[in-house]
């Protein structure tokens, strides 16, 4: 839902086409990684319900990838938009 709000905002706040592209593309990257993470979790859950160390690590790594993409969004938005507001 946050992407639905931030996408138009990024297109509005970007001062040139490159900034608009960066502000919107990092949001789409988060969605792509979320879908991949969901696929990993679905496969791990389908394979078996018992706890397995590697299954837990795979889920943790997928979640870490989503977190890193979220941090990338925050960094990109801050670096592009900070000079406009200072």
C-alpha cells in the first residue's frame, strides 16, 4: 500500500526524468524482492512443516533481502529529496 502512495509522490517530487525513474524504480524493486521472498517461503512451507535449519535460514535470508531493499529505498529517497528541502 505504501508503494501506491509513494509512486505518484516520487513522480511528482522528482525534478528531472532520472530522479523520477530512481524514486519509482526502487519502489518496484522492493515489490519484486517481496514476490521472490513469498515464493521462497511458499516452497519451504510446501516441502514440509517440520523445523529444518536450512529452511529457517532460507526464510531469514529472504526477509533480509526485503529489509535491504527497504533500506535502499530510504537511502535513495533521502539522497534525492534532502537537497530540495534544505
